C-alpha cells in the first residue's frame, strides 16, 4: 500500500480530476490523504464526492503547503509516501509500477507530461488540455501508454515523488520557515542529499501536469501577486539559511561544489 498525500488550496476542479484518476488507475487499495488548506466551502463538493475513498484533513485557514504536507505525512500509515500536488493526473497502474521501486535509500519521481514547453526538466509535451474543463482524460491515458520506457534517470529531485516515511521524518519534512510553496522543495531535497539519499526519475509511467495550477499559474488570478512575491521572498530565505542562492546543478542536484558556512557539500 502507498499513502498518497495531496495538499490542496483553492483548485477543487483540478483536485476532482486528480482524485478520479487515482481511483481509476490504482490496482491496489491505497491510502489517499487530502489536506484541505483553507477555503473548505470551495472544496466541499469534492469532499462529499470522495469521502468514502479519501481521508480529508481540513485546515480552517490557509497554513501553507509545507504545513499541509507535513500534517498529511504525520497522519499516514504506510512506509511508502507519495507526495503529489492537486494539479497532477495519475496514469493507469501507477501504484503497481511505483511499488516495484526500492525506496529505502532512494526517492523516485515519475515522469510528467505537460501541455506546453519546453520546460526546464525536459518533460514530454502533449496538450491534452490546459484547464480542467478542457482536459481530455481518455486521450491522455491512451497516449501515456505509448511513451513508457523501462528506464530511469538520476534527475528526480522534483514533484511528485515517492519516499520512505522514515527518511521523510529523519529530515523533519518540509521547513515551515518558508512562507510560500516555493523553494521549500529545494531545501527539502538538499537535506536528503546531505543524507546520501539517491534520486531517480522513472520513465515507466508519466503523470499529466497542468503546469503549476497548484501554485502560481492559476485560472483565478486573485492570489497571483501574493504567490510571485512569496517566490522572491523564499529565495532570500533559502540564501539566508544555507548561505548560497538556490540553483540546479547536474541532475537537478541542489548542492554547491564548495564549502559554505562550515559545510563541505562534497566531503
């Protein structure tokens, strides 16, 4: 069994597609945990629709993606945790494929398909819909099967990802010092690298990604400025904490090739 942890904010339409795809695509009975990060009334129809198959944990006010994910993991009961945003769509047999991986010392992220590109991670580009109301689910499911490869790359430090609960807890999850959903993942992956955890990106399956609907590229622009300001602030917080600016190295590594503030990152 896999515990799927999904933080959600104000994107009930995307969450609906996400949950539908999980249930349709799973082979086993997995634990699905959704953390509703405020705005419960906006998500109530999704909660009512999936309440028999999904555990919903609700925050009365927005507390941030990091707190939401941590809370979801703390309440999970499996040793395998799959953390995914609500703007992802699951392919067929996703759980059977992910279960094959040994994650004792490895974090695994599936490949993704995005509607526009090129992106910074080299995802395949195929437009099955840029919004929830234009999404062609069946077309995605059919095409995704044609691009599967029995191959892994070592550039897996991105969302979504499969991790052992033990390793998640050892690094104390996501640092809540970041007041936005940005850069906190760089911080998290850096901590895992310092534990000598390895990373893989699996091409055995490909999720569909609406392209940041969970963060800044939202249909509703109400919070657009808040997110962009938060991204800038998060960069500054990371630099203050670690002593260097966040940047991707080889295979998406977050480590600098130097000694900074007493830490030898390549020792």
